[in-house]
């Protein structure tokens, strides 16, 4: 659909540019009219060749209805029933992709020059694990700390309740009361430090894609390839590489999992509060 739209738009704009160019040279009139036609010709000429290479930007605006811009009406991918691969259908072809998580425990800033050279050699070996296309990358994502923060809040509430009871009770010694007060202060400081700052995690991964005549064939081939890559990476780097599943897989491709929706909402709410002030 995009290719047909692109060719159609390019043809229409090219014809318009050609007609304006003829009018510029053939229409008698004042220099102002010729100059105006030349400006329009130049504008449509730029627009013509822009749509040839950037049709994906122009076509959605031409298809928008009721001020709603739809970039893609079809789902970009579907999740495999096993939850460890994604399936993409394009022009009658079926492609399945699997992601391999690669645990990393050290960064390049912590390595000596010799260790960096050794790591480069290991990485070169990893590139030869398969002759099929394979992508290496790293994903920075925001950690959703809601459950952790709720747990800290519950601990804080429990400590505050114990402290209130200690202030009322006459059977608790002053030392025990101060100890409970110190626990309240500890949980309160931990809650403030954890909730104020977004935590990020960087995770390396490898991606492999296989095609097939149907979903099952493509998924099977992709997972077989992923198993081989995971085994090779584990042997080369001495780590436990594994195939990402479920939300772990979506974390590499879905914005809502890279930056949890609750985090985005909190950031927007915080910015709105600052603007009101």
C-alpha cells in the first residue's frame, strides 16, 4: 500500500512540476508572473523528490481523518504462543525474531587495556557463531520500582505504628523506644531516596530472525538459531545467556516496557506541578 501511494504521489507531483515549468517558459506576461511560477516550480520540484525518499512521512498526513494521524493500521508484530519470539508478516512472508539476553557484569571503563583487547577478541568469536543475520545491541530502560516502593512504604507504616504505640505504652523502655524511632528514620530516608530518582538498567542482547512458510516454521527456526547463539555466547563469555520471554522480550522493543507507563505519568505530573508553580 505504501509503495503504490509513494509512486502515485511522486507521479502527480512530477507532472505538476513539469506543467509549471512549461508555464514558466511559455506563458507570456510580466516578470512578476514568471518569477511566481518559477517559485512554485521550485517548491513542487523539492516536494517531488522529497516524497520519493520520505514518503513514509508524507503519506500518513494525506490519510489522516478527523485530525487523527494513524501511522500504521496493522499490528507491527504478534507474540508467539510460547511467549519467546515475535512474528511479523510482510507481503506474504512470515518472519520470527528471538532475543537472547547477555548478562554483563563489567563495563569498558572498569577494564584495563589488555582486558579490552581480550574482550574484543571474544566478541569477534561471537560474531562467527552463525552465518545467518544476527544483531547485537544494548537496551537502556527504566526500572519499575512500584512493588519495591510499596514494600518500603508498608515497612515505614509498620515502624511508625510501633513507634506510636511505644510512645503511649509505659512498659517499653526508653532504649527500645529510641531504637524504634531510629527504624522509622531509616525507612523514611530509604523511601525518600528510592522514590525521588529513576533507576536505569543496561542490558545487552542478541537478536536473530528466521523466515518460514507459516508462523510455526518461522518460530521453530528462530528459536533453534537462538538456542545455538545462546549456547555459544555462554561458552565464549562465561555467562548464562538465555532467550528472553514475555515482558523481558517486550522490554527490548516496546516503549511502555522501556519506560513503564506509571513512570511516564509521574514525570508528566511532576512537570505539570512545576509549571503551575
